[in-house]
C-alpha cells in the first residue's frame, strides 16, 4: 500500500532542473579515484594541475540524496558541501563534530530525523562531516581539513565494520590520502570551495 517513487536519482535531478531548480546529486568521495598502472589510486580531480582529494559535495545547493522507503530524500548542502543546517560554520566553537559514512551522513532519512539531528537538538553546535561511502582515511582527512580549526570538545567517529575496513584498503592505495596519517598535512580545502564546486560541476 506504499506509493514508491521508482525514478532514478538522475531522473529526479533532471526533472527538478527542468523546473528551474539548481539541484545536484549527492556525491560519494571514495568514488572519485581512478586505478593507476602501478595499482595505486589517484583522484580524478586537479586544481591548477595539482591532484586534489575532494571530500565533500557541492556547496549551498539542493541535493538529491537517496530513496529507500518510497520518497526521495533531499537536503540543502552547507557552505562546504556537507549535510548541515546553515550557520554552523560561523560558530566560534563547536560542541561536537561527527565523522563517518552513510549512517552518520543521514542516508535516506529526512534531515530532521537522522541521529545527528537528534544529537543537535541537545547540542546545537554539532557539525556533521560524514559522507556516504567514505572510509576511515577520508574521515581522518575531514577531521584535519574541516574540524581542526574549531577544536571541538567532542569528536564522534562512527565506524561500520561491514564495509569500512574494505574502504580503508582502497583508501590506502591513494598516496594523497595516506599523507593524512602523518604530521599536520592539509590541502587547505576550507579555502578552495569555489574550485571544488567547479570541479564537481564539471
């Protein structure tokens, strides 16, 4: 008795775009790596000729996410392409930063009903940096790139045993991502959002 929307994500995006809405599909950062002849993985993105690991989606856009229960879930991405309400990036400090993959990202659940939203009701300064399909190295990269400057009181890092270890094996094939394991390496992504948006749009 449930009416189920059988359209694909691309169909939903295209139909909304024909109505003049600047919508985009949700992205999955680990999918942006191409196998190399030596067995390594390299990001498909470059800015000014330099390989760049894109860790989030397109910023400030209606984003078509997923459909598991009959209706397509959408959200409006924040100023760095993550699944957060507006205004968090201007907070002087953060109570909580959330890292992880699809469950923490809020896959197929309305934005006000995911478990991060429930946490945010009690701790409003909760920033969600989780991205579906990501493994531990991308989570670490998001922590260093986007959360370090806020020095959050608490970091909640959600690990999903069924696929995160497999994702880690893929991520370890990226020389760029493994650089996050040592020192204070950063790509400076906070200052590159315009370039990241343009690369993702392409």
